[in-house]
C-alpha cells in the first residue's frame, strides 16, 4: 500500500507536506487527503460514531461514510470533512476524530463490548422511558462518547460570496455522459454551464488506466468542449439542491473560500453518475475493506496500490476491470463472485491476468484487528480462509437520483436495471443521462457478450442478522438492527430510518439506503419497490453555513441607511447610534460627555432656546391624483376631506383587524397632491399597504403613490426661540404666527435652497419641520445652525416626546388600539375607513385591556423600558409594561409612558415596577401621560 | 421558484413578496357587517392544488400580481396584474 511507479496522474515532482495526527507525511499535487493517507500507509483514519470501531477509507468520493477528518487548526479548524473529497494542500493539518486518547488506542472502543445494549432504539428505551430525568443525567456523557468532530470555535477564515448565475442548459456532472451532453447542447447554440464536483473533469474515466477506451473518449470530448465558446465549466462545484422552475443551489470551492451560486437554468441534464454499493457481511467495516471502484481509482488516478494480496467480492461485471488492473501490480488478486455463471470473455481475461475467480461464492466474514487480514469464504468447490490485506467489494450500482427527487418526484424501481432510476420528470425540463439513468458504460467493450453486466441485483448475498455486519457505516447500524426494527414494527422505510438512524448523518446514506431497504425487503418478504425508498431532500452534500450566509455577515449582515445629513453629524461631533436600519445622531459631544449628560442638556436647550434635530428617517410618501382626498379619507381614521391646501393634519391609520398601524402627518400641497409622513419604523409597511389597496381592491381610485423618503432631507427646529432663528434664515418672507400658523405648510427659501416648512410639534414646543432636497440638506442645516440653533439628537427627541405624552413606535407596536391609547376621538363616526368595522370588536375595548398611562417614579430609581408593572402582587406576565422611559428635567424625576391594565381608572395610584434584567424594583405613581403643558400653549404661541 | 412578471419577464422569487390569498374579495368600504370582514381577514381554504394568490414584484416594478400557483408542484398557471381582469 504505497505509491507505485508508472501509474496515476498525480504530479510527483511537486511533493506536498502535511501532518496527520501530528505525524509528518508527504503527498503529491493532485492528491486528495484520502489518497495521500493511503500512499503513506495509513489505513486507520477514524473511529466509528457509536461503537468506536476502527475505520478506514471506504470510497474515493462524496459517498464516503467513514473517513471524516478535521482540517486546519485553532479557530479555523473545520470538522467532518470527507478525506476523499478534500484536495491536499501543502502544509495541511489533518486530524482524526472521535477517538480518545489516541486513534490507535481508543478507550471507548469498549463500547463494542456493550454492543448488545446499544442496539436500535437503545436511547429511547433507556432514557425516555419510565425513569424520569434519566436523559438529563446521561445526555452529557453520551454526547461526549458518541459523535463526530468538534465544531470550530471561531469564525471561518474562508471568503464567501453569493452569485446568481444563468444559463440555457445546466449539465450536472463532468463525466463522459455529462461531457457528451454538454457538447450536444452547445452544438445547438445553447449557453451551457457544466458543473463538476471534482477538480478534474472525466468522472469514472479517471479511474481507468492511461490507455483505456474511456480515457480516449474523454480526450476527444474535452477537445471538442475546449473549442466551444458557449460552454462554461465550473469545477470543484457541487450542486446540492434542485428547486422549482430550474433553480439550483451550488457550492463552488475557490482557492480562498466558497461561493454559493444560485443557478437559473432553462433546462438541465443530470449526469450525476452512479454509486457502487457495498455488500453487508460480518466484519465489512474493517479498515482495508473498500469499494472495488475506489481501489481502481486509487491505482489508476493516484498511483496508490491499496494492498498486495487483494480479494474482490462482487456481484457484477464491473469488478472484473478492477481485478485486471490490480493484478498488474498486486502480488495476488482473487475474485469471489456471487453469481454461478459469468461471461466467458471475462473468465478468460481474468485467467490471462493471473486472477483467481471463484463463482457462487459468499464471504461469511472478514477478519482482522485494526485492518482486514483475511476472509472466510465458501462457494462452488471451496471453503476456507483467504488471507488478504485488502478486500474490495462491489454490490452493484445505484444511480445518483438525489437531485431528480428534490422536487418530490419519487425514484422508480427498474427491474431490468435492478436499481432505482429517476422518476417521471414530465412537466420538468430535465433529463438524466449516463449512469444516472442506468446506462453504466458510456464506451461499451465490443468484445463482451451482452448480459446483465453491471446491472445485477443489489440485494444482500443472504439474509443476515449479525451485530457486526454493518449496513450503515457512518451511523453504526448493523443488519441485526434492521431485523430488530422489523420485529418491533418499524418496517416502513421512513420508520426504519428514524428508528435505527440508517441513512442519516453527513453522507445521508449514499452507501446505506439501498442495502438497508433491500435487507428490509428480504426480511419482510417483500420486493424492493414494495418496500420503497426514503425521501431525498437538499442538500445532497453538506453545505457550510458560511456559504449560505455569503457576504451578509458582521457589519454587512444588513444594509445601512445613512441620512442625507450624515455629513453634518460628523462636522457637529455627533455620537451615532443604530435605529432599525438607520444610522442616527444619538447625542452631541458638545452637550455632554455621556449620553445621560448630553440628552438632558439637549432637552433644556429645546425647552428654553432652540435646537435642530435630523428627522430625515421619517417615511415620506407623495400622493397625487383626482381621488387622493378620498383615498386619504379611507385610510386615516380621521377626516381629510376638509383639509385646505397649505395645511397639515395629524392622523392615525388602522389595520383591517382594527389595531393601529401607524400615525403621521399629511399636508395638502395642492388640490390633488399630498405629502405624507410616517414613523421611521413603519415607513415600508404603510407604503406597501397603500400600494396593495390601490392595486388589488380600490382599483377604480385614480391615485398614484410614490415613496420619496430618500429624496428629502428633513430636520426639526424646536424651542421657544425657533421662530426667531427661522426669521434670520428665511429669504425675503415674514416669519410669524400669521404667515406660518400652527399646522401650516409653506414653501420658502433658506440659503438659496427651496424648502417646505411644516409647523407641527412632537416635543410640545414651538417647532418647525423643514424639508429640502436631500442634496441641499447640509447647506440648509448649516445656515440654521449659524443663525443660533443648538443641536439635539435621537435620545433627547425621544425624551421630549415622552414628557409631552406623544405615542411613538414603542406604543404603536401592532398590539394597541385607539381606545388603549385614549385616542378614540381620532376616529370619525361619519365615514368608513380601514379598520372602522373591526375596531369595534368587543375584545378590542373590553375592561382589563392595557391602557396608556404616565408613570412618575416615587424613588430615585429609573423606570426602564420593558419593565413589568404589578398592581398588587406580581402574577403571570404582570399587569402592564413600561413602553418608554426617561429622566424628566421638567419634573425633576424619572418618568415613563406605560400600558397598564385598566390604566385610565388608576390615575393617582401607585404600582410596582420590576426590571429583572437590571435588578431594579421600584414604585411609580400612575397619572395622565401628558406630563407637560397638556393644554398645548407652548406650541401654539 | 421563478415568477413570470407580465411587466419584467421571468424573475427569481426573491424579488417578490407574497401578498395573501387572491381568491377572497375585500368587502366594500361601506360594508358594516363584521362577520364579512372577519371572513375576509381570517377564513382561508388552504387548497391542495390550484391557488390564486397575490404577489408583489417588490424589488422590481412593484406591480401587485395575481398568480395562479399549484400548491403541490409550484407550477404557475397564470399571472396577471392585480388591477386588470384575469384570464
């Protein structure tokens, strides 16, 4: 079992250094980790999942159940990678898994002795049974004992990218069938995308010797393909899922990481090949037992001979090619074939190659400690022990029908193929070609007599109920477990899978589903199609979560929205915070070193002078059309048909179910034109709801709605001195209570820029909202600043509105009604509007609902947002919650808005406020939510 | 999944948002019977097979569409603008 001369495509001039469990080793460029390990004489690469049995390399591809390794070190170590699919790189650090203290001496292999107790259903019966709490007690121990690799502790060092890709024809699989299909499709002029899991095209042709018919065919197809500009080839790329309407998910391995490609194809061709199936017999899991095709691949592609004395146990003709190739280099090759008659041509060529052939044979067990050392076999005219150091098995071939099943199409059993083939793909522009469709030999050997050939039964050689005959190598499911599942009533394949875990795990039973269900069919006395097959679902092979996340991680997890005034926040020394998707000015360093110092100072500036705040994040919608007035009248609870041009009105919208959707101000700009603002949080929701109503239900209304949030910069100038500041900057027009009265909207010019001034108040002070073109926002802002306005940020803005008792997003959380917030008067009784019928449902206004109140702290302790309220004792979820809280400079105490059970009837009483997250319990007095200027004198000056 | 938008052509489903059952009709604004509103909001057939549903081409032309989709196979049998008469 060493690298041999004259065979293989690996580049021996380019040795690659790597370590396995700390041992220094060398491989070649072109090796997989598995072929390099084999070349270094490693046969034992891991311990099994449940019994900690020694396991080796079983296959040469993505069907590998055993050879799972961890690669890398430190926080970049990736567990559970198949040694058979990872390309070897210089400096690679490879570690075996599920062994302690070492791979060669694993203390838990004593589990084997417990085998009789660890059979199917053991955990359920033992730990979920009558003894309560048993699972809790034992879970930790069991989790440590069983399992695969350990998860990495840090973020991946790989780079991930998501790419959308489009083609006319997607060909999945770059073997001979796939290449031929790609060439045909390309000749018709289609844009073809050919994907191949391997780093090389060729598929099974690469397992054949240098001068084979397959290699010849491969060269010719490759040459044709190279000439075709309309064919793109993606290597190291696995299609893991097939979705509706020709959409496929594909993970592409690059030198620096992985790309997720979402491929949209008009038509697709599945050339996914077939997997050689194992044979179940006692000891079939020993290191040194492997698929016959894998031994051939290691020989012809990697130049690695898997043994000197090789026994091949087969049910079909494909193993004869393997035997002939191996016999050229191995000391001895013996074929044990289960059939009693084979093609005389094959008998002759085996004889010529020096291979001993025994027919009607069966292997009763493989023997050996950490590696196979012999087989007990019997057959026509012989019985005895055959010493060997490598046992190749070939239990027939099973087409890879996973992708063609992802849309729910069940594979169908073909008697002539002795295999499941892709189901009826009617109505789907797909086809399956080559081995994936049961045509195993793209280049038939003309000298052969036609016969069953590769298409031989995949049933087990005999019914077995043995505790060491493994059906599923990855999950340690034995033929005895399958028999037990049947005897306990779990004979349906989906039950068999769940009861025994057969077909689960990282390999999803690529080598165990067929042997498992055929064994169940045998035991149950049914045919294989009667027994059925479990459902195939994406992903075909494991997909790293990083590939699914793509670039949307860390600070790119979502996009950021920056106000058009972001540049002035930088100039003004604002400390920024995140609010939804927005970056907002939180507070200003000139007003205080910490947010608590600054926002209180900023509130004082607003209450006694004048200050500016960026409110560009408000949702803004342009509404136009002859029916605009009627439309607004239908979506707001209050009337809009009496609103004159040049005036604004505050309004509330409900959902159809009668709960509050949002509040905002809408100004009438012209007879048939309105300018609506929404809360920052609900901007998208309100706009979508308007579009939906206009396009799906009220299609006769002539109204056009346009989102203009990003087109406008918006700022609030608030405070008793705000009019004086505005007077200094407005070009050529009077600014007084007559020219811009409360709730007026006016076009003016500031610093040469046209602006729209809206006199509304959120803070309770005399206040103006100033809108201007997004690009001119900074210029207008600077002009107003120069005229003497101070600054206030998001924290002060929120605190000011709490003092004023204005509801905002925290109170409009989708669970509150008009009556909860004491806003019944905003609902017109003279007209219908969205939600006008269901808002009167008894449940939305019955006693016991949580109603908006104000709270004044009775102590020096804050009333944190989210705190729970208790009227008498604390019970259940409490009697209410604090929705918004702040320190009030005006009242010189902590205050809050809260929703309290029957709150309006409790004004004057004291409630307990619990904040378990901050460890605070305090008392607060219930009161009207308007802490400041309830008559509104300040804003009406 | 892909949806053939009558305005933009066949586009990936990621560009659309589902907008609910299109087989129910919104009551007239003047409808005052709460039962009818509750039916409109909450009563759904959840059929296996053909289903008329609203989708909005949110990241495209923003048209609301009526899509007839098979809930078993996802086959899309027809698509038309929600504010126009269907087939």
